[in-house]
């Protein structure tokens, strides 16, 4: 059931997109606002969208002529175009020249008068708009896809609400970020985010922050006063049929997609091929209505049913096709089981619950046998599966009354659409569809309860949930063995197609290209390519040495020359190349003379090569190249060190080459296979072909061996040393302070990657570390500092902590004392490590002398932040998370509103959709973990940090200075919430490398040479190709020669590509694939092509395309609700958790009151004094 998608049944119509063109209603503003929107409209019209602009008769900006390219609806207003212009000119004149001489009161009064005039103009337009009932009805019938509005001209959101359309706002900013904050829920802490209009930066002193907060407050007041006095009455009147909507802000908050400058074609479904597995009785009658509608929309429908169906008449003429498979069951047997179920349900009087339970258990066994028989008849019927596969269905539409439908979908590689009324206790929806169903207010079906339940009714509801859940699990367990049958566990085919090709793609956008040319004919050949690149509007820079004998860098060209100085003169370089040519052409020299001449030429080449390589990597030319941000390097291997340049600039590298002797360069560097049995070695005297005799093959092998040995020797003694020096010349020095256990294992992956990138890494570790094996020889260095504590004692402290965590048998009282002991031990451990590290003068001196570039640490290592501060170098933190995000919030200042961000706790069960009781729980978790975190800081580290730092400080103060926080998860796995720019998500560190490819595929991959391979896979969508092993795609994507991944957008392939870092080209076909690729596209990991309209040109997305893309995205998806945080669903007091705080304070006040009253009562009872006269009177009476 896990593959089942619980959607409305008609979503199955959303198949492969085929046509484009949407309808957009535009509510624009004036002047520059209109000019910005007009650019977007032009692009929308160019893409085939139908645009209608709604404006007024006094518009000074919008072109209302028929030749404008868009439809225009003009509203008649009482004011004129000149009125609007005069008001704007008056406002600009006052703002620019006169406002500085007025007092604040005078300026406020004058600006209010001018803004009131603009508001009255806006109100007049809005009144005319909503008085035109005929116009509104006309627009409803035209079925627009979205409203594009500018919030500078009010009522766009009101129009979208009236028409029931998604709303897109085009916005630059609002003063004080009021619109973005109060309507779009964008966080903008006034402590470091300057308000727009305040003319401040993010670095503010105390007085500036005070003014910034006051400015925010003033803008908020003005924003609230505007809607209250001008717009709220009008909005309430227009939306009187929707009582909840009473203000402008209420309309903007839940519906709008706010963009800076706000796009993929609007897609509609076409006829698809639908396979249906129906239920019986009323389930079939309900499903038939959907099938009829599918047929009306030109879809092809095939109904698959068993020969034992008791309610579906296959002889009745229908517009869809029946496909019947034979079963050993009879219709009357299935009908009898259905009757038994109804009789148990309906029997009267009701028998005892034990008897009913026994009847149900007996029936469950019979139903299990019936479903197993049906499943076997369908899934083990190879002929039937083959027929269904050949039909190439687009999806499977089924009723869960037929078990194993999901297995059939997996075997056919089809998406699932499920038609369901409900299951008992919402069991299937909750456990298979992950649908939340809080028992506190959702009554279990079937029931007579409502969502307004008393306490006894909620108890009854909880018991019913538990009962139905247990029954469902028992029923599921009876079929689990069937579902895990090995016959069906490998049914999902994974098809792989690998192309070892270099695609010639016509590039449309201009790129920035660096060229490192060869000499003589090599340059003339490359010059042709350079000219063509320039003709295609690319920016080309030719990097050439001052000694180049061929490249005339003093001439004026359409491209740029970047000349770096070398010690070798042009004449010397020319002489070396001539000596090489003479060596090649001289047939009279003896072998001894030839070897001697080769040695001399190679010596000269070595000197010239070293001079050339060091010249291009000198500081000035290197910095200019790095800052130019090239996108690709085109080079000739005749010029050395081009590959080092590409590596240093971190850009792709394209080689232009004819051939090398015996294909040595191609074979050893490009891994190109060249079997000497039939591939003749290119040599000084080429006379062999691929048709060689035995003696010629012997000679060919000899040539291969000689030239291979010569190539290896020349590389080793000339280039390897130079390359090694250059390779590490720009490497960094990293000081690592690791955590323990899994923290170190995660960090070790990053350390290995840094070493692979030729950085010098030193791991600073204490002698008591229980995890880091510092005595082992590694590719990085260990620096071990001595501490008093031994390894066994430190391991015992961590073991005690783990045992405390996992031991559920201890009482709370015992746990408190155990926690106190663990805290005390941690304090000793922290002090021991911190003092051993920061009070060791020799260690600090050696670390300073090493001049590290960065500290990379895990917060599990005490005082790692103090070390970075002591060494005064940048600090990078590696972190998974902390409970309730305490470290991230208090030290990293990452916002985490408890109203919709669930706290990470020991037992995670909260989501971003929380009920009132869950928000109370979430708030308590935040408070408790915050208190524990602050207590740990105060008890364990504050005094120690102050002592070691030499002045008062705290852990959060020093840790807050970290430059980057590497979070070991994917940000998109988190619930939508605000993140800070220095929090970077690096999930997947624990993943294992891909396994080697099969031999035949590995040989094919290696044959690609320098070009590499492109992996093309449509997963299980293709059924007529050879089935490979399950890990083949992952192995291919993990191969170093893989350059790109062409995918249909299946989830598994996407995540494998993410892990292996392979860029994707998407060809979405249907169902969820366009959406999957859309997510990858927005993250910059993929480009998506429409299989029906794609061309041989790549189309990178420009800012204008992004604007159009998001508009069409909203139209295609009928909104963008999934991009909005849940804060929109909360009222202002819920967002700030005021209701939770009020409840907690009330509980606290009540407990305090009861404690005080109880203590006072006990005090009076225990310490009340008896009056002496009363006691004496009593004795006298006796």
C-alpha cells in the first residue's frame, strides 16, 4: 500500500502534458510598476498565454489600444489622467524638495493628504470594478487560471478571491517590509534587518537598532491604519458573502504567492490509457460514475476483473473494455462471504462482544484465503501480466476492496489512484496513507459521535481507534507474508540506457570561455572554433604566454588576449619547437644520435614547460582569471598545465586534440581503449593499417610498448613534479576538532574529501579520545595533546550517558541523580580537554606557526569555538541538530517559531500542522530543552570559558561567530521554515559509494574517453529492454565518467543523482514526474524539457523566464499552497503562541495558588495556638 497515492479519482486525468497556453487576468499599477509587469506580460504572450489587463479610463501608463497584444478591460472612473499625474508630481516634489524643511507633524499631514488622494482614486476604481456584476460573471465563465496583481494598486487580491483564482503578486518591496512580514510571513528581525526606508545596514549600533525598531513600529501602525480606515469597510462590503474575510490583510495572507519579479508552459491532459481494478456492489456503482466521466474526456478505460465477480455484469454493453482473468472461486462463494459480513454487522439483537469478535476472526480467515486465491490468479498469471504490460497503461485506478492491486501496479510500473469512502477507524488512511487523524476531535467511523465530544465520548473514541487499529494490523499481518513473497519482491524493473556520446548542443545563451591554445597548426585549427564561439555571442579570452611564437596577441581581435609573462623569450620557444620538428624530419641520424637528440629536446621542453606553468599561476594572472568566473576551459594538450588550470578554477575542461604517438595521451589520460591487435600505433613512420599480418602485429605491439614507456618516463621526470607543486600550491590548511563516535565517522567523510581536494588536514585530538584512532597512519596528520583523563575513563563517561538515555527501567528519582552524576562527569571531561588544549602554550604556538586557514569542528568537542577565536581564523561547524534547536537558536540565531516549527525531542511525533494541545506540548518542549541548554552552559562551561578567554564570555557568544554551519541533512526534508544564509545542508554523508559496474558496461564506459558518458534511464517505464541488477543505475551514476543523467523524474533516480552529484536533464512523462523535476529545477540540480516541444537548443532560465515560469507554475497547479509555511493558517495570537502562554501561565498560576492556599491551611492547622482561658474553662467544667 505504500505506493498508493490517496488523491481524488479525477487526478488520473493529469497525464502527459501536450499543449500550452493559459489565461491570465492582470490587475496592474502605474508608472514604473507597469513597466516591470509589461516585460513579464510580453514573455507570457510570446509563450502562447492569453493575457487580459484590467485598467481604468484615467490610466497614464497602460496602453489600451487594440495593437497592444493583450486584451484590455477599461473601467470608467470619475477622475482623469491629469489628476493622477498631478498628484504624483506633487508627491515627488514635496518628497524631494520641501519635506526636509517641514517638521515631522507637518510632513505627516502633507503626505497623508497626498496619499489620501491616491487612495480615493484607487477606491473609485475598485467600486467601479465590483459594481460591474456582468463583468465579473463574464470573467468567471472565461475560466482564467490566475490573477497577476501589483499590491501598489489595491483590490487585486479581492478580485482573485471573488473569482476563486490563485493570486500572484509582483513586488519590489514595501516600507518596513510591512507587506512581506504581515501578509507574507517573511521573518525580518529588527535587530539586524534594516527596514526598507530607514537607510541603515545590517551592522547597527544600539541607537541605530533603536531607531530601526521605532521605524518598524511606525510603519506597522501606518499599515494597520490604512486597511482599517480605508479598505476594511470596502473589503467587508464586497465580501459580505464570506464572513471570515473582513480585511485586506485576510485576503493577502492565505492566497498570494509573493515574488520579487515573478513561470514553463501551462499543461493540460490528453487522452490516457487507464487500467481499473474495481470493487464490488456499491463500490462498483460509485466507480462507474468516474469511469463514465473519464470516457467523456477521451480516455481509454480497461476494467480488469475476476471470473468470480458477484456484482459486475460483463455481458452488459459498456463503452469500456472488460478484461477477465480466471479464478477457481465461484461468484456465489464470494457473494456468500459478503453476506456473512453484512449479517455479522446487522444481526439483532446484538450478541456479546466476545462472540462478535470470534465471528469476525473466523470471517477474516476466510477473507484472507479468498484474497490470496484472487491475488495468485492475477499476479502469477504470466500471460495476463504480459498482456497488461503490452497495453502500456498510464495508471492503475482501483478500489482497496481488491487486495494486491498495489502489487500489480508495482509489477507494471504504474502510479496508483485509489477510490475510497473510508475504512474502519480510518485505519487504511492513517497507516497506509499517513493521513493525520487526531482522536481528540476526529470521530472514528462508523460512529454516532461528532467532532464535538465530551470527555467520556473522547475516551470511547480512543478505545474504538485502538480496536480498529489492532484489527487492521491483524488483517495486514495475515497478508504480509504474501506481499514479501520473493516472487513479487523483484518485480519492479529498472531499465538503464547508457550513451557514451558527446551531444552537439546549440548554445543559446552567451558564456564566458577561457581558451589555452597550442602553437602553429594547432592554433589555426582552434582559431576556427574560437571564431564560431564569438559569432555565437560568447565572451572568449585566449590565455597565452609572452613567449608564444604563433599567437599574435598584439593584434586586435573580436576576442580578448590575456598575456602572462614568462622568462623564456619568443625566439627561444620557437627554436625548441623547430628542434622538435627537425628531430622528427631527420632520417639520416643513427639511433644513438636520435636518443641523444630526444634527450636534449626533452630537457629544453622541461625547462620551458616549468616556466610556462609557473608563469600562468603567478599571483596577478591567477587572481584575474579566478575573478573572471569562466564557465569552461578549451585547451590543446600541446600547452601544459591546462588541466591544472581547469581544476583550480573549478570549471569543465574541453580538450582539442588530433592524436598522440601510439595514442599514449588518449589511453593513459583519457582511458580510451586501443587494442594493439588491430589498432595501429600512430608513430614517426606510419605504414600499418587495421589489417596487419603477424609480423606487423609484433611490430605494432613493440611500438606501443616503446612509446608507452617513453610517455610514462617523460611524465614522471618532467611533468609529475611540476603538477604536484602546482596542484597543492593553492590548497588550504584545515584544522579539524572532531566529535566522537558517529560524529567522527560523519566528519571523517568530509576530512577524506578535503584530502582528496589536496588540502592539508590536521586532526587535533586529545589523548583520551575513545573513538579517533590517532595512532593509525592516515593521509592526514594527527596532532595529539595530552590530558589527565585516560581513554577508558572518557569512554565510561560516554557509556554512562548512553545508558542513561536507553535505560527505561530506572525511576524518575534515580534518573535525576544519574543525570546529575553524568553532568558532573561531563564537566570534568570538558575542563580536562579545554585546559589540555588551550593552556598548552607549546601546542598553541605550533598551531599559530602552522597558519591554518580554517577550523572545522563538531560542537561535541569542548572549546572548539574558543580555539578558533584564539587562533583568530574562520570557523566551520558540522552539526546534525540539537534538541529543540537550542544550539541553532541560541548560538546560531536561527529562527524557529514554536507555533509551527516542531521541537526535535526524544520521541518525535509533531509536524508543522499542530493542534492546540500539540502546540502546548511543543512550547513545553522548547521551554524545557532551552532551560536544560542554558543550565548546561551555566554549570559546565561559563566559568571555564571566561577563565580561558581572559574575559567574561559564554559558549554561544563564541560559537555564534562561526562562519558556516554545515547541517548534516537535506533542507527539503525539514518542514518549511526560515533558514539563515550561513546554515548549509549537506545530507547524505553516510551513504556508501557505488559498486563497480558489470564488466561489459565498464568496458563501454571506458570507451567514451575524455567525453565521459550520459546515463539515460526511464526506470520501470520501459518494459522491452534487458533488466539489469537493482544497483546498476547507482553504480553508473557513481562512475567518475558520468557527466549527466537524463531521467523521467522518478524519485529513486533523482535521489541517486543528488547523492552522486550528477546534473540532470529531465523528460517528465506523466503523474508526479513533472513535479519531481520542478523541485530539482528550482534547486538548480536539473533542467526540464517538454518531450513534445523540446528542440536541439538548450534554454537556460533568465530572470524574465523565471517570472513567467512562476506565473505559469501557479496556473498549472491552481495555486502554490505547498510553498507557504503553516504560519498562514494561524491567527496572530496563535502565531506568537499567546494562547499557549496564557494556558501555561494559567496552569502555573493555578498550581501556585493551590500550593499557597494548601500551605497556609496546613500551617494554620499545625501551628494554631489554643487560648489559655478556653483551656482553663474546660478544666473547671470537668
